[in-house]
């Protein structure tokens, strides 16, 4: 392999292995290299060039603690053909069906991992907000008419929120079909912006069946929508890449259905990698995650790892916004700012509705809570 | 709710809950109904009609064992809008990010869950094979040229295999680009069929980036390809539905990347549901799974549950073929037939290559092993 360090022909994947006593770590690692490529045992590979060019190369195996090892493997990019579905397959396809393998890191550059188009600075510019966290809420509840949602969005925009997104469960249901909802809400937000001189953005939830992809996208384009909410595990991870390739929309990723990979301590995908670095590499400008202290399971270390995955310096890839969410309230904002710094989007949904039934007032309080220096 | 039993306006989802001591099961269940729809606590729902029509209805909660409960919830179909991505979201979107929730069953009828187009009988008819398991292998290893793969397929087809599929890692890599590979392999298999009078089918691995979906499909159509191998978690679960909606191709599902949902005993998705009933409902005519005794983790009960999910009688939905695989050998065939019955496709990949370096001979032995009555 000409360049095993991920900055050219090869990419590098890191796993933590949790091995039962008696398992030979070298053989286990070698089996991963074979399983993820040729799906043959070594002695059945006839062509030496395939063993050389196609099977992964073990770069290092380091003991981390009792029974736990860190394994780094380099693969030539050609095994993934620079296509995202096959890249996912090499990284965690078949071995997802084994035990004791956690995918924890990835290094490599490819057109299919271009990073955000707008990124942290581009999104700040779009909403004209500097030196403070951005504030965001979600239109809800599912079952509301487009008219009700638009009225809600109008008041929230008047109150000065930066981003108003659909709840990720608002799809194309009969009570608020995609086209009607997006038309009405976008019009309401633009009206509020004209009245306030503000820059509130509306991000519709983009969760089309494949057949409706182009039509829904054309509608968003026509209405001057600037950003979309996308749940990669609901619509397919390649959808983020396909949207990013178009380069038209700010992309906010939602973690729905991703949680299967996080439930086991020693198997699956590290949340900091998947929801942080990986979603960002695929093209997300912002990544929503369930914050510690809310309705979900992540601890503070996991949340900080996601923040790092979104924001840490990577060559040729812009930083993205982490979006802590999932049961937050205005009272938690000072602590979130102290812990995470101000380069985040704070997403408060139901907590904002609870704050004040007058949504304009609630939004104003939310905005004020991030404008004061700590 | 007019019809809470899943045969009309509603669908029913079943979970097994594993609750820590002190957690109130009724409240936990109610929170799932809210989380998966309105994402609001009960007291913040303003419109009674939303509480009635949109929030899930608890049908039953039954204690199964210490700390474990079976919960059934009915949702009106309109919350999913008869679209697959949003249906997945209601079933396991946000709660995938919690602990102690295993999705174990689903009942309901919808155009997005049409079941197989061809099914068990349709696939038997396509290969003209009755009263025996079908035999299938995978072209490999990745890195081989289209010419080598076509030569391999030719001999395997001469030997009488029913189905020759691509390894699911053969995508669109430079060593065997999709178009060139599919053209050459399909030509080789058709040539063998002309010589033997046989009915071997070639199923290319269909793992396109979204941009290439239509073009790759058109090529398959033009070449007279009858079936496709599809990995729903690599290309997005809606891809299976989209292909099924076209109704042109026999669909064989591969479980790559699905394993994250199976690693934890008390959280995730039951393999028998996901790889059996659910893939079948989405439209898979056959579903590959890692069989007990191979390189992967499922036990016999899990494998039998997948078999049941594929084959059990469901109104208006055809049965599908279970495809036990993942490190099988010819020696295991009699036991597999005794355990599973003959309505299965036996997929032996590397074990066939090990059986005999002469692939025509290896394929003949494989075919013979299923032709003899037990």
C-alpha cells in the first residue's frame, strides 16, 4: 500500500475490540480485514495482488485495558470506490453482526466525505449572529394544521429565534402535507423577518420517500428555503451526501433511529464519531444530539465527544455546529454555555412551550438568555 | 380511534420493555406514545383531537418476567402518512436513543408494506425448482476483474446453482465497475443456461449512490436481470420499498450494517422481526441472515424466528425465502434441512470454494446435496 496514513490512497478506521479470554487478538484483527473485503479466509485468496491491494492492512494493535484493544486498519480507497454505501459496508457492514467491535474513529479524505458546505461560520453568517449560541426550536405537535404551525412560526420568528425547524416527525401526513406546510410556514417566517429586520431561518423536515426526493427539493428551492432537517437513518445515509453534493441547503442532521448502535458498551458505533465527526464529514452543518440531563441516555463525556467531533480542527473540512437537545429548558442555558462554549445551537422544543404560552414572549426570553455574556 | 386492531386505520407495534426497579410501567409506556408522535408532555397538548388521533393508544401491558413487560401500542396510519421513513420514525426513531426498549413485532397493512412481489413460489417458478432448498453462492473475492467473475459464474451455472449473487461488497469499484461486471456476468450465466437448459439467475449487488439509482436500474432491466441483492441499511430502507413498488425485480435482502440493533439483550430490534417479517413486509422475496454455527452471533432460536418471520402465514402478504448463510459448508446441509425444512435458500460462499477448486464440480456437489430426499 503506497500510503497507509489516510491522506491519499488509503483511509484508516479505528475500532475498540472487547475480546473474550482465549481469543487471539491478531487473528481477530486479521479476520476483520478479510470479512470487510474479500469475505474469504486467507488460504482461499488465489491472487496475491488482491491480498495486497484489497484486504485491509493492520496498522497497529494496542492494549487499552484488560480484554480491550485499539485496532487501526488501513484500506485503499478503491475498495470503497469513493461511494458512501460501500464505504459504510467496509467500515461496519458485516462486523456489525459480530460481538465486541466498536467503531470509534475514521481518518481519510474523499469526495464522498466533503464536510459541511456552510459550516459553523457560514451558518452564523446566514443568521447574522456572532459571539453567542444560536437559538432554535421545533414546530409541533404533529397533528397541527399548516395554518397553526405557520402562526406559531410567525410569533417565534418575531421573538428572534435564529432557526425554526419542523419537528422531525412532521413528514407528509394528511393533517399537514409537506407542500402546504412548507409554503405556509416559510411565508410566515419571511413576513416576520420583513417586520423585524431579522434573519430567522425555517428548516423543513426533509424525509421524502425516494420517489418524492426531487419534487420536494424543487419546492424548497422555489420557496427560498435555506436549510433542511434530515434524519440520515430514516432516509438513508447517502441522502445527506446527495444533498451536500448539490450544495444548496444548510443541512441539520437528526439522530432518529441511530440509537441501536449506541446501546451496548462494547459493540456498535461511538456516538461522538457517528453523530459528531461522521455526520459532519458526510456534510451536516449542524448535528442534533440528545443532551445529558434530558429525556435520553448520553452522559456528559459522550456529549463532549460529539461536540469535539463537530468542532475539532480537520484539514479541508469545515467545523459544524453541535446541537444539544432532547428535553432542555431555558434554565439549563448558563450551564450549557459554561460546559460547551458558545459555538453551539441550543435546541429547546417543548421546554420553550412550557416557558410561556405566549410564544413571542417565550422566544424573546430564549434569545435574551444567550445574548448576555456569562 | 375507529379501528385499533391493525386491520384498517391503525397499525400495532409491540415492544418488550426492560425497566429498572422503581420505574412506573404505565408512565413509561405513555411516554413512548408521546415521544414517537407529538414530542410534548401530555399537559402541553392544546388540541384534544391531537391527543385522540395522533398520540399512540396503549392496547395492553403484560408482565412477562421480572422487570420485563410486553407493550402493545396502536397508532393511526395517518401519523406515518403511509410513507416508510416516517413509519420507521414512529416505530423506533427517538426511542432508539433510550434504554430498555426492544421492538419485537408489527401488525398492520399499508401500500408501503406490500410484501414480496414474487415470494417463495414466484422465486421457485423463476428457477424451476420444487420440493428442495434452492442453492446459491456469491461471486468473490472483491478485487477480481469482471472477466474472472464471469468465468466463475459460468462454471457455477453449469454446475446447476439456482442463484449466483454478487458478494455484497462488489459495488462500483475500479477493479470491477458495476456496468462492466453485470454485463459480463449476466452474459456468462445466460450462456451456461443455453448450454444446460437450466435456469440459473444472476443477482447483481445493487448498492448505488442515489444519483446512480436510475441508471444502474435501467442497465439491469436492459440486460434481462431478474433479481437484485440489496442491503437496506447501506442504501436506506426506503430503497427496498422503491424497488418493490416498481415490481420488476426479485429482491434478496442482505443484513449488512443492521447488527447494531441486535447487540443488546434488552434494547434494539428483534432480529426475527427486522430480518424476517419486516424485510419481507417491505418487499424482500428472500432475506439473508447469519446462520448459527457460522462466523456470526445468532443462536438457533433467533434463526428460527427469522425463518418464521419470512414464512409464517400473513393475510395479503406472500411468504419469502429465508437465506441462512455466513460461513456454511456442504456438510451442514442435512442438518439445516432437518432443522429448517426445505423452503429456504442455502447460501454457501467461501465454503463452496473450499469444497473443490473446480467450481463446476463444487456446484454439482452442492446441487446434489439438496436434491436427495433426507
